[in-house]
């Protein structure tokens, strides 16, 4: 749990902002956290301060001039220093040594989603707050009329709030609950079982006209996912606008374009399987059952430029073709 350093917004600073400030700020944030050149850090928070250890979370080409093994060694040392500082912060804030020890993170920075708060750790110093470690007992054993039982010990409670998590990043399209049918009634998942997942830029697939995917599929996600989704929405809107301008009713990529893009993903995607396998169970490694994470290796900034160039050039013909 890193520092959030939350504070009131300076009214003079807010009044000084000019149109386009938000776009410039998020572009700057993306550049900093992916190690791209930036004259100033406009956000200057714990995210940007951790840029050197975000490489296992965000793909980037910022270290392309490094020897891969040498950067891996340097990154691991930087990671160790960062995690040591986070563990030291727990000791500084939490009064009870036993509780502090249980709260210390013993894994690499990129194994879990980074978290930031000015109040979370301090909450464990309150007399009405206790940390119950369920790791050695397989979770909550049972409930009684007025308590939760863990490891044979009852903890009396007035109210229980279930916060068991959720399946983030899983759409019903991908699970099959929301079946998508393309040309000739072919189901999307059935098609992908035969060919493997195939898209152009992660957005659309041959045989499924006018279907657009949003999310992290075969593209370049980043830690500011709202930024990612906004860029994707802009891309989809501009493709649709171009289709209308040309009188095209069907937006669909050529098979060759799909195959080329999948090859690009396979060629550039960082190999993270070994790293995920060494992490404690969590979201990034599928709760300990690591699965391949295929992304556009050069990173989100390069990917967004690629899309802009593709739209402004002849690339858009790959999905528009002839008017139909």
C-alpha cells in the first residue's frame, strides 16, 4: 500500500488550466509510466514515481536499447528497493508488530495491482479494527448467529460486508454467455476455437461484420484504463464515420490483415509466463494458474500512434473495402 498523498485541489491551479489540459495530462502520465521521454511529470504521484518497476504491468519499448538480461537484473533490483520501502512504510504506520508483519507484501511489484491510500494502514491502529489472517485456515470456516468463525475462533460482528472480488476483464462475449453470431450464423467462440483468437488491432474480426471489441484483447492496455477505452472509442467512432462517408455498410477486416496483426502481437508480446508463475496467487496470474498475456509489446503510446497513422493513411481500407 503506497502513499496516495490526497489533498485539496489548488483553486489557483484549477483556474489556470487551459482547454485540452486533461488530454495533455493523461498523455504525459502515459509517457512517464511507460518510460517515454517527458520534459515534466504533470501528475507527479506514486504511480509516476514507480515508473521503473511497472514493466511487468505495462508493455513498453522504452528499454529497447538495453540488453534484455541486463535490464531484467536492474529492474529486479529496483523492484526490491521499491518493495522494501513499502514494507518499511507498514512498520512506520502500523503500531502492532504482529499486524504489521501480516500486512507486508512479499512479492514483486508487478505481481499485484498497485494500491494507494493515506488511510488504509492507519485504520489498523483503531481499537475497533482487527486483522484476521485466514491464509492458514482456508478462509472463513462458518458463520454463527452473531459471529464469523476462522480457525476455530469466533469473531463477533454486527454486520458482514461480503467483498469477495469479481471477474474483472471477462466479458460475457468471451465466456459464451452472450453468444455472438456472425456471417452464416457462425458463433464467434466457435470460429476462434478453430483459428485461435484473431482480430485486427484487437477491434474487429473477419466473418463478424460491424462487431467492435473494446478492452485489452490483442492491443496495448495501460494502467489508466479510462484513457485506453477513450482512445478505443475514438478509433471506433472514426472508423464508423469513414464508413458512412464512403457509403460502406459493412466494417470487416480482411483475413490477411487479421493474420498479419496476430503475427505482430506474437512477435512483440513480452514473455511474462515465468514472472507470473513466481507470483503469489492474484488477478494477474489467474489466481496461481498463469495464462499467456498477449499484448502489443511496444506499448500503449506507440499503439495509439499506430492507430492514428492507420486511420489517416490507406490502412483503413483493410476494414472498409468497397461500398456495399
